[in-house]
C-alpha cells in the first residue's frame, strides 16, 4: 500500500514517485493550494495538493478532517527556499499529490488534538481513556520506540554473551515473603488457586539447576500493591540468571549491559566501573539504600559529640539507643527562613511525613557564633561547638538541620528533607552530561530486618539470597546462630536515587536454604510444603548461581525524561489500578463465579 514511510523521505528522493499512507496531522488552505501534513510512525511529510492536478483531487482534499487515514501518491520535489521547515527531518522536501484515497474517515468527535504542532497539555485521565488516540501523539510514539530500542539492545547484548531466553510460567503458586499476589481461581482444580508471578525468581533458579547456565527473559510480573508514579500492578522486568560466576563478574557484566543501552539510546559513554557503597555506608551517609549522589548535603552522625550535652532531646535519644544526625545546607541562612523549619512549615512537614517529630536547627553566623531556637545553643559548650563545626564542615552562613531519635526514623526523615531541599534549592544537575547519570551499586545488604508488628525476622530482599560466607563460616552447626547478623551477597543498582534493579548470589545448598526459611519463622513442615520443589532441586547438584532483574519501565522512564512510568507503557493502569480505556477490572456473571466455586462477600458501601 505504500512505497515509503512519511518520515523516511529526504532530498535524495527528489523526482521520485512515491505512495504514502498515514493520518492527516493538519490541513491548511493557502490561497488555493492545500497543504496536508501527513503523519505515520516514521514522521511527518508535507503534501501539496494543487488544483492544477485535478478538480476531483482538490475537492477531496478540501473536505479532509484531522486524523483521517489517507493514501497519497505523488512526486517528491524540493520546497521553496523560504518554505523550508528546519524543525522536521523532511523539511527540505514535499510531495506534490497526484492521487488521494481516503482509507478511513473520522466520523466521531476527537476528545483531544493529536497534531505534532499542538503542544497543549491533555489531562492524563482523558489520555488514558482514549489511549489508542494518545499513542498517535509524538510523545507517546517516541517513548514506545525508545522502549523498543532499549529492550532490543539488551536482548542483543545478552545473546552475544551466551544467554538464552526462556519463558517461565505465568500461572504459579502463591508463596509468602513478598507483596500481595494476584490470585487466580482454578476451575479444573476446584478450591485451589494460582498466583500471577511477582517475579520468575524460583523458576530461573531451577533453570540453573537444569544446566542452562545463562538465562534471560523480558518477563511480565504482577504485584497487588499500592501504586505511585513509578509503580504499576503489572510491569516488565529484564530477568537474568547465570551459573559459575561470582559477584564481581556479575556486577561487571551488568555494568557493560547498562553502558551498552545508554550508548545505543542516548549516545552517552558511561564511565565504568560504577561506584559502590556498602548498605551501611549508604544508610550512614544518605539515610537510604538508594541514595541520589548527584549532590552533597550528606548526613553526619554527631551522636558522639552531643551525647553528653544538656539538651535532653539529643542526649535522651542517644541514651535510648538512637542517634543524632544532621545535614548542612550551604548558605542556608539566606535561603531558608525559620518559618519553614518550625511546625507548619514545608520543610518541617517533610520530616514529619517520614515519622519524625520535627527538626532542630543551628544557624552558623561565624566561626565563633551560632544561633538556634530553644535550648541547643545554651547547652553546647565551646569544645562541642568546635567539634560540631569541624565534622559538619559548616561555615558562616550555613544552616545545620538535626534529626534525633530512633536511627531508622532519623535516617528516613533527613533523607526526605535532603531530597526535598535538593529539588527546592536547585542542587540537582540538569545538564545532559555524565553528571546527570550517577549510577551506584549498593552492596552487602543485611540478610534480614525485624518485622516489629509480627516480632520476627524477614528477608530484606528475599529468602533465597546467599549469606556472606565470611559471616556464616564453614560449620553448618553454627549457621542458625550466625544467620541473623549475616550480610547477604546482594546488590542493587541505583541511579539518581531510584533503584533500577537488584539481585544476589543465590543459596545453592539445601540445608542452608532450610535454615534461612526457619530463620524467617517458617516451620520446616511449612517450608517443605511451600518450597519443597526448590529444596529437592538443590539436593540434586545445583551449581553456584546468581542474577538480578532490572525494572524496564523505570529504566525507560529515566531515558525518556518522563516523570511517570505510565508514559512509557502502551496501556497502563491508573493509580487506582484501573484501565480507563477498557474499564477493567469489571464484574463477571454469577455463572462464571459458580464454575469457580467462588462467591464475593464485597458489599458496595453506597
């Protein structure tokens, strides 16, 4: 039906007869000559309809509506010098039409304009309701083509490295220690349920036991959890697993993978290797295990300096096993008023959202004078003041913000305040050089964290991460005692404060796997019921193996510069986990439920 894509034509095609198909982007009647901007996936070309080419042809062009689907035949010719459009890749040429056929007219009202010349913002709800139309717009078309390039580049890299793609089941069993599963009732196996996979974790480990050695998959995953801008109920991850490689080899291979993607998509040469921080270092310096390292304002633990001061908010927090930390805001005295730090202020509110009661602060006037509200200044002796200014690096004009209390809460509050101020004060680089892309490996995570509500340990990542052998030792009889304090051989890749992906070396010893499951409170009988198939496999010659998974939606979001992954997915859900276009989820008939032996107990509150 066509000889070329609209956006493919260039000056080299001048004098060629072409046949094009696409959508009418817009029509313009200029003194008896009609200009049609014809658009397809490849781009836009100007079509000129001259009355000299025939009255019937001209009459057809006069009645065209935007988004009508056309087939055009014509001759490529150069545009006049004063009509060249430098904004279009086809801007030096046009097509003089000698044939026009309407393949499908627009008969309904368009909910919004699609034209590349229209930059008016459209409400997201309207865009999602008419997503088929939104996909024609330049922004979404560009994003999806970039997504394709990203995944294509990853596939080629991994296949060149000897990986093979294997599909794993979408209908599997529900297992504990994760987010909520999407459950699927079975009609054939009455009263039993499948779960949609949160990841292919166990299956890819079984593929390693099966001797495939290097596996990857562009996998669809599902989690029934609260949504936000970078989270969806169904998402895509690049899943990778490999045998007979240690952690260092895995990290280096994946650095090269990421660098290859950034080069192909952005034309940027990322410096390798990526920096690394241990989990403890990340928490101490930034208060989070996914720090944004593009700017400073790092956390400073000043507990040792302030533990004996008379200000009970500080000394009491330290005595109770907590800590006092602070961040230094350069020139903060001029930039931030007291009102913003006190109750009701925007900075105070950020700390409070993270669970803190508030913020204490000191304003540094000069090397010998500090200012504060409350009892901090009066209870700080000269030795403590000197030590505080030295450790924080604070100078005249700077503002020091303090958090005191439970260390986890202090970390969370100061991390949130730091990120807020980083945006507010313009500290985050916006230039498109390597400073914009601050990759970081966070390694040596703890194996477990305390679930205070249930008073038990739970896996920080998942219960299949291998513990650090130095922490565990070689005596199996001592493993149960040492496991709670062990580090995991786990690693996350962080970019600009967002986790791109993570993984670990896996447990390949059946007895160790049993003990880890028992450590998180899973009795042996229940562990065998839930994970017996994996434990059996580990007893049959499982190789040392490890891997990781990257969130492709989030990667594409960063590459496109979008603020939401919904703008990198063809048919996303809203923050209420709904598809506005298809109106899913929706009710089903009683007959369908009866076949599944399922009855809804939900009652409409209205």
